[in-house]
């Protein structure tokens, strides 16, 4: 099972959360950014629909997989 980490950081004169190098919008306070990160992390845990996905790896090869609705990552909010 994969793990998605949401880290609350200072960003653009306020606070944001970062996931895999991508920043959220900026929030005025740490608490607001932390709350938004918790809401986003909770959404990661909700099952979706089983569907086929295709993705390209770093070397340019395409892969096709079945993404099961119950295959959800662990999500953590780090301060």
C-alpha cells in the first residue's frame, strides 16, 4: 500500500500543504492549512470506482492497469 504525505509548510507569505512537491493554495494561518490538508487526506481514503488506467513511465513506456475502487493509499498529515 502506498502512502501519501501532506506536509504543512510556509508558502507565499502564508501557509500551504505540499504533496509530492506540489503546493496547495496559500492559507492565512497554519491551522487553516492543516485543516485543509486533513480534509484532502480524508478524501484519499474514500473508495472510488474500479476503472482502467493508462500511464507513461519515466522512460516513455506505456502501462495499462486496473485500478480497483478499494485500492486506496494511506494518507498522513505531517506538521
